[in-house]
C-alpha cells in the first residue's frame, strides 16, 4: 500500500518585473509634467516682472497656455501616484498641487494687501520657479537640462501596497477637501471682518453684526446699525425695538423718481430660497421719527443703472436660453468697479452725512440702519466730526441651521 501523497501549500509567485519600456514611459510622462511646470513658471515670472516694472502683459496668453497644459498633465500624474509607487510623491505632489496651493495661499494675502496683488503674483511665480529648479537639480544631479528631465534610473523601485494606495485616496478625497473647506471658511470670515472693519462677522454659527454707538462731548449720539437685505425676521424686529422713542431714524432706500430702474429691486427670490425675510417687509420701526435719507437713482452713472437693471432682470427671470442675449449685450466701461463703489457707497454716504449734520440739532440720538458696506466709511466720517466710540453690541443676523 503506497503512502498518501501530501499536497504542498500553493506558493504565491512574486509579481513579474516591469518591462523595460514601462520605466522609460513613466520617466517621459514625469519629465513632460516637470518641463511644463518649469515653462509655466518661467513665463509667469517674466509676465509678472514686466507687469510689475513696465505695466506690460503681452506674455499673458503664452503664460496661460503653458499653465493650462501644466494643469492638464498634472491631473493624471496625481491620480497615478495612488497606484504607481515609482512616482516619488515628495517631489511630484508639490508639482501637481502647486496651482491649487498657490490659489489658497494668495487668498489671505489679497485680503490684506490687495493693492499689492501684482507683487504677490510675482512672489508666487518666483516660488514656482524655485520649486521646479530644485526638483530638476535633484533628478539631474545639478542644474542641467538633459532629456529626460526625470531619468528612469532615478525613479525608486517600490512594491505596490493597497494600504498606501488607500491612504492616498482617503487623503485626496476626504482629508484634502475637509481641510480646504475649513481653510476657505476661515478666509471668508477674515475677509468679511476685514472688509467691513469689524462691523460684520462670519462665524460657524451664523452671521452677526456689531452695532456701534458714537458719542460727542455735548452728549449727542449716533448709532450705526449694519443691516442686510435678507436676514432672520427676529433680527429686524430686535433692531426696530431698540430705537429710542425720541430718536430720529435716517432710513436707507434709493428712490427712483424718473423711473430709470426697469426691473424692481427685490430680494424675494433670495430670501425665499434661504428661508429668510426681506428687510423692506420685516423692518418697520415703530419708535422714533423715520426720515428718508438716501439719494435718487438719477445721480448714478449710466453703467451703474444698466448693471442694476441687468442684475434685477436676472434675479427675477433667472438665467436661461431666452435671456442669455441680454446678458451679452451689456458692455460696460473698463472702470465699472470704481463707478459702482462711487455710486453705491461714496455718493450715498456723502449725502447721508449731510443729513446727519442737518438733523443733529433736532435730536440727541440719530439712528442709522444702513447696509454693512456703508459702515466703515460712515464711522470714519462721523469720528472726524468729534464723535468717539462709546459702546457696541452684537446682533445675530442669520443663524446657520445644520
């Protein structure tokens, strides 16, 4: 009787080595990625330098093309990093994510130093060039430009591991968006506080405003109430109830005696979609004397009036194939943003300050419930007249419901 044959356990064979052509193909792909990154950096810094020194931007088109090509090849390289261990992540994560990271870094810089935006862009371009040359020196063993820029023999030989792949995917799809979201919210909060000079604040719980009372040596008081066109109904009620009975309320509200606004200014669609109330419906002071203190739309420039009509037309009818032609027909002057600020803020503030001087002798307390965008300039103008900040109080404008 023969002994029973013993079956030996199966042996897992090692994965076959990569074909010789595969490292070369990967090296060419990474070389193209690095090369476009460097070309984008070179033309970016040349364009920014000419713009900074001479105000010239004739390289902008070439710069944009190389930037687009660099971005298009960065996307597949970034995806391949999850599955191809031979791609050195420490060098190509900065390359593939540079545009995204530069955009995030530039946000707080532009908030504080918007007038230096050209210099900020130049510094970012210089940083891109420095990173690209540093990576090139690593793979070339010095500042050399031999093809391929990333030699195949400089790529690491590593085995594929599902754990590393899963960690990269989770980091890209979960951690990166989460961190980015928190960062952008923090930047938004910083921007709101900075641009409103602290009159408005964006917090995780909602949006709040700071009501400030300014007092002069003779006892006269001016209260600045930052308002919003849409908000929780409770906010409008609370503000209206806070006005003293003997106060004068200088109300905001542009008139249109010549019927220049073809589409009525309304925030009903925004309010209903967000579950909020409109200011003109809920904000009705019952204490104090209400005085209209705004301008007529006729003092605005033609571009501002046309833009207001276009904005209200889109707000009322939405964007669709039927009215897209109306949008493209709008052709403003190059300085539209300055005209808008001058019309919607400066002219109206100047008129309001005249009304303040007119009604100060008639009351010891003036209430100014105007939009938050008006508050920084109004506060400066009021303090020039001898008023000093006496007290402040926070009001919740919108509460976030998660």
